[in-house]
């Protein structure tokens, strides 16, 4: 008997503008001990399905028909009380956004204890020691169980939710995008952890994600959802290696792969289907290059493919092999083959040795004694240049200072040192009364769509707000808003104008945030993880959109992300950051092909592989980056570097230590090269470097 | 914790400056008023010019302005309020009982309403869209926006005159002549007089707390952490309790602020119910230009508001776990 049996499940939401058919006739089952993946674009109904299983649908959502059997019991028929007993004891849940899934005013340990004591009659002491044990299992310091959520980083909070899910050793864990928004290295560790533990406890896992790569590496079976319909399902090996459904093919092709470097990933053009009616035609027909009249007439049934664990819903499944071949060609999808590299224009932004130090708080006593305060060197001597039509990618794991760098060049934070020139004018010019102009020309798109959108404003107000503030295109306000919404793929734009952020899916929210930035036709765009909440296909759309803006509108773009794969795909040049410094910089192609710094190498290796037949060596970098207050002397990467030698710990290598044309790296023993004889000599490398870009390695004081 | 100490020091400094400003404003405004406290006595022919000059000298009113200001500052900051001009007894002796009367009426009322309306607010916020929600919001908003004397008079007419359940006026019966606070307040007669003004002030304050609590819960209701609480198998009431706990902060700070304002009394209420509180006393003192009394009363009121603000800030920083640690790390 299978553990979870979902049959013909249909879920709808009732809204002011009609019914939303979020999940339509989906069936699948999960056996004991199996990892099941659920993939699909934003808005395809993944979360809705999970919430239906857990009985967590919001009040306007309801299960229209179908059954959800868990260990033979139909969950849809349970009373509130019975359901509460099943939750957590049998089915646990790892929520989509760890950032705001923990109760901010309750210590993390207490929240886990609460989960235990709700279901088991145990003493506080026992529960506490269980929590310590769980912290240990997920790799958190057991002495921190009394800390509050805000004292943990995003990755650590996700570990807390995992610890919570494990507390009662449930039979089924439902993980909704457990790693979305975390950087690759943390993501890799978390997935590794989930698998390890789940293996030990022998529970089943329903893993929801839009990263096909993660599913390929971790799951046995999967379903691909689109428009609330299961398009293809079966064993991971079959479905991902030999997809038979055009949607799966498109999804797989749009997952960028680092090796393919500059080859354009094939995205699926168009936007997700309108869910206001139950599907009459194939839900994918509007975007499917293989659609025929037959597809208009009805949505295809899922049919078993002979002799293997593989089902697909497509009228043309018999022509799968042919479609597979065509699908790799961008022209099939109506995308012009490759864009011509437009010339990169004049330098728009330039920084030299830019610094942003934060003073650490001191006690009154220390202040009275006049001790020098400590500084957190969030950005420590960064020299950058961005031209018009150029996309500069900035990569690095969380906490390396990339967001601070973004905010500093957006002048949202005051630099504490170094030079800054934008559009030919220095920092002082803008601070001196020209901030408004700067704010219009430079837009920043933030990481977290929840934080950056006011929940009480409609999309129209949100996107229109910058127009009012800057008195820009006010006479044709509505048109500007609609144009921009369409530019970012929120079509039909009118449908979204009066919606509030909470009525949009995570992906749609992020696109509103992008529209807000684009509505002022800026010259320069700073994107801080704009795509971390988006699924692959939307991510590719966004990346293509940025690329297009850079090429056609002469915008300079800084793209900050931990996701190297998308950086490689969108950027012209890359800068890799570690602890506030740029440790490698150069053209995308040469960094992707021949990383020189060991840190870059490990970042590249942490990206998941979408082909389930390839076995990837996980590179689990030891530990976390050191405390940015107490930096080790010498190379800051040395404590985690597999190649570190004594020489590395003596002097800090400058960015010009290795130099190959434009490609530079701060390492004495670069990868793919014979080690330099005497590292100390190489330190003076800037002597033959470009003086404008002299080594930023030594940050002196925090003087302004 | 040093961040917190620094914060505390800053707040304290601000409060001290505010107090100085308030005290000075009182001084200046009172001197700007036309006439003097002795004028009425002079016109009534009770005092000769000679006597007035003597009295003025006794009160220091013949000194230059800056000297008056300095000695005023010195004594008021040491809580030496001097003598009431018209009542010829120490100001503190006049004010203290009135202040106690006001506090004994309003503090319990405020606490009661803060607890009850917040709970109700949380409940209706959780059951958003219910009839109870609409009803409670409309009622409390109505009570909040109607001047308190209208509600008061209405209650007096219904409960005192028509139903004759409670007395309409005063704090004790005319026949009672209690000595000291204990005798005054610990009696059934007092309770009898107490119940009506108490109820009216509870209703008057209820709207703000109800809305604050409701909005807090409504805002928290769709949040991700509540979804996780639900997934853990917490019951409705437990979830509501968490939502409530998460919206406590604004309520707590608002409570502290209100507590400060209570020292001003509710003048209209005191007039309607003949309650011998500080608000009524202040009005009388202003009419009679009794400088020392007015100064002291206004000073106490301002000080209470300033202290309450300080307490509110500190409470906020203390109870919000995200405020007390230092911010400003790397990205
Ligand atoms: N509370 C709601 N009210 C109305 N419509 C909703 C609600 N929640 C979700 N929807 C709609 O239901 C559809 C499916 O949403 P769902 O959140 O399940 O998508 P998802 O696949 O999880 O997307 P993502 O990858 O962005 O998280 C979307 O069209 C969404 O707009
Ligand atoms: S049924 Fe038609 S439209 Fe749908 S996926 Fe197959 S070919 Fe495309
Ligand atoms: S300089 Fe040394 S420690 Fe630093 S990255 Fe290179 S090999 Fe590693
Ligand atoms: Mg989702």
C-alpha cells in the first residue's frame, strides 16, 4: 500500500474576480521511503497542492473533488481535531520561506518544543533535551536553542524548520521549496542534510521545487505540474532524461547549465495560463510550439508509456523523439537565435577602493575608556567598472557583503571610504543636492518581494508610486504602468492592476518589484537576487529581459546573486566576492571555463546537475566564512581553502596576483596553473597592473 | 546590551530636555496672560495698594523676570511647588488628593479596558468579517468619537435618574465625611458612586485598544509563521494566542502613553460626574489665575507624559527581541 494516494484532486480559490482553478485533476501516489518531486513554474499549483494535503488552504481555497488518502485514511474528510492529530505526528511540513516562517517573538527552541508537546505528553526537560538533540542533527549549535529567529541567518533558520519537521519522526515530510532564496553552498548542504536524515529515519519526502536540478539529484519519482495539471510524471530517470512532454522539454532546456556558458538557454516564451476556467483545451497550448487543432479541443489525458514508470499528458506523445530534437533549437520556441553582442558603451559607474565599514556597538564603559571600536568590513576596498549595455555579475555566498555593496553603490548607504563616480559625476555631486536625479537614474531591485512591497497597496499604486514621486510621465500614468507590467510579463496587465501583493504568487510578486524599478526608465539597474524567488522558466524570462534591456536601452546593470548559473548566463563580466573583497574578476567565459581562485571553483561545483545520470561530486566547503570583525591575517580564504599553505597565511594576495588579460584573481596557488614560486613577490603584482584598478587588498582605516 | 544602554541614555537625555522646555513654556505662557491674581482682590477693595506691594514682594513678583525664572526652575524641579495664592495652603496639599481621585478612577478603567478590548479586538480580528467584528468596531468608534460628556450625561439620565440605580453626582454622599484615603475609598458608598464614571471611561478608552489589537491580528493572520504553527497542529485558540502575542508591542506602548495622559484627568467627565479630580482643579485654577497651582498641575501633567513616552520607548525596545541586539552586520 502506498503512503500517500492523491486521486483526481481539484482545488479552487474563490476571489473577487471569479474562481481560480489552481489544481485540476491531479493524481499521484508516494510509496513508503520514496522521495517524490513536484516541479513546475510559479503559479502551477505546487504550493496549493501541498497545502491541500496538509489542510492548510487559506479560507478562500477549497478541495472541490478528489481524495487524499494517507495510510488508507481520506484526509479530506477529517474533522479539525482529527486532522490536528495527523499533522506533525504523521505529516510534517518544511515551509517555503524560512525567513518569515518562524515566530519572531518566540525562541527557536520553544517553537520546536511546542511542536513536541502539542502531540506528546513529555516534560519540559525531556522536550528540551530532544530539541538539543535535533539541533545537533541538523548541524546547529545546541547551546543556541534559546536564541530568537532573527539571530540566525537564513540558512540556519531553514535548519531550524528542518529540525522542527524531524521532531516527531513523521512518516511523510512535505518540503515546499526548502532552499529557495538560499545560496548554492548552503542549499547544497541543506539538501544533503535532509537526505541524510530522511534516509536514517526512513520517512518519505514530498519535495516541491522549481529547481529541476535539485529533484534530479534527490528524488526517485516526480510530477511536472503546469496550470494545475500534471503534464508528465514517473521515475526521475525516465522523465528528465527522455522527456516526452513539450513542457518538460522546455523546462529542462531553460535550466541554465554552467558549462554551456554562453549558449542561450531556451526559455519558454509567454506567461502562465489563465486559471479562471477549468481547462477545456491543453493548458500548455498557448506556449507550445507543437500545438495542433487537436490540442485546442481537449486537455490530453495522462497516458502510461509502455514498459516503464512514465506517464505523459500530450496528444502527440508518439512524436516525442522528434519533438525532443526540435525543442533544443531556440527557433522552435520562436526565439531569435542569438543576439549580437552590442558594443559596450562608455563607463557609467566606477568605484575605486570603495569601503563600507560598520562600527560595532560598544558598551558605555568601553566608550568612556576611549577604546577604538571594532569595524565590520562589509565592503572592503572594491574597485568596479560598469559600462552602458554591460551586465556585471557579482557572486558570493550569503554574508560576503554583496548586498551591502549593492546598497552602497545605490547610495542607499554612505560609503566610508574610496572613490565613487556615476555618469561622470563624483559621489559629492550627488550628495550635494542631486540625489533626486540619482534616484531616478539608478534603480535597485531587492531580494525579498515580501519586504519591498507594501501589502496595503494595489499593483497599480505600487508601480505608479515612483511616477508620482519623480513626477515622471504623470500625464500618461496608466499607460506607463501597463506598458511596464507587460514588459515584465504580467499579462494581461489590466487583470493585475487592482490586485494586492498577497493575491499574487511569489513569482508574480517579484515581477511587480521589477516593474516598479523599470517604470522610471532608469540608466542603471542594481538587482539584488531579483530571481531567487522565481522558478527556472520565469528566471530565464527575467534574465532575458535584463539582457534585452542592457542591449537595447543602453542600461548598465549590476546583478548580484549567489546563483552562479544564472549569473554566468546573463552577465558579461563577473566579480566573485568573499568577505567584502573581490577575489576574482573577469569575463564570464573565462571564469566559467577556467576559474582560478579555489573559492570560485567550489562555488561552481556546488551548482546542482539537472541530468540525473550524472553523478556530481558534492563540494561541501567546510564551515562558515570567518567573522568579518576578526579576519585572519594573510589570505582571508585560507581557513577554508583546500590548497592553503603557510605562505598564504602571511600576506594577503592582491587581486592582481594572477592576471590573464582581463581575468584577475587574488590567489597564490591558482587552480589550473603551476603554483607561483614566491608568493610574497607576487604581491607587488599591481606594479604591472592597471593603476586605475590597483589592488584593493589592504583596507586601512574607516576614515571618510 | 550596550546598544540598549546607549539607547536608554539617549532617551533619558531627550526626556530631560523636553521637561525643561515644557517647564519654560508654562512659565512664559502664564506671564503672558493679562491681569494678575491679585486684581480681583483689589477690585473687591479687600486689599490696599500697600498690602499688594508687600504680598508681591513676598511671592518674589517684584524681582526681574530672569531671576523669577531661575528661582521658579529651581523650585519646580525640586518639586517645591509653593503656596496656592488663593487657597493659602501648600500647592501639593491641594493637588495631591485631586490627583489621587483622578488616578483611582482612571487607572483601573484604563487597565480594564486595555485587557478586555484588546482581547475582544484580537478575537474579532481573527474572525474577520464576522458580525461581531463590525458591531464592535462601530460601537467603540462611536463611543470614542462622541465627546465623553454626552455619553456621560446619557448614562446619568438612564441609570441615575430613570432607573435610580446609582447616584448621579460626586464621589461620596454628602453626609459622609471620611478621613484619609483608606476611609474614603474603601467603602460601599464610594463604590456606588464609582461604578458609573468608571464604566463611561472604560467605554471611552475601549476603541483605540480594540482597533489596535484587531489590526495587529489581521495583519499577522496571513503570515507564514502562523501557517507553520497551524501545520504543527496547534488549535485555533493557540494560534490566536500567538497572533496576539505578536501584536502585543503596539498595544503595550500605547498603554504606556495613555497612562501618561491620564494625569491630565478627563476634564469633561469630571465635570459631568462632579468628580473632584485634577482636571477640574486645573480649570478652576486657570480661571482664578492661581499661578503656583497652575504651574504645578501643568508640570505634573507634562512630566507624566514625558515619563510615559520614555517608558513606552523602553518597553518597546525591551520586549521586541529584534531591537535589543546590535544591527549593522554584513549583507
Ligand atoms: N489565497 C489565494 N487566493 C487566490 N488565488 C490564489 C491564492 N493562493 C494562490 N492563488 C493562485 O493559485 C495559483 C497557484 O498558486 P500556488 O501558490 O500553488 O503556485 P506555486 O506553484 O506554488 O508557485 P510558486 O512557485 O510561485 O510558489 C496561482 O495562480 C495563484 O495566483
Ligand atoms: S497536447 Fe498539444 S499543446 Fe499540449 S503539450 Fe502536447 S502538443 Fe503541446
Ligand atoms: S592564496 Fe592560498 S589560501 Fe588563499 S585561496 Fe589561494 S591557495 Fe587558498
Ligand atoms: Mg509555492
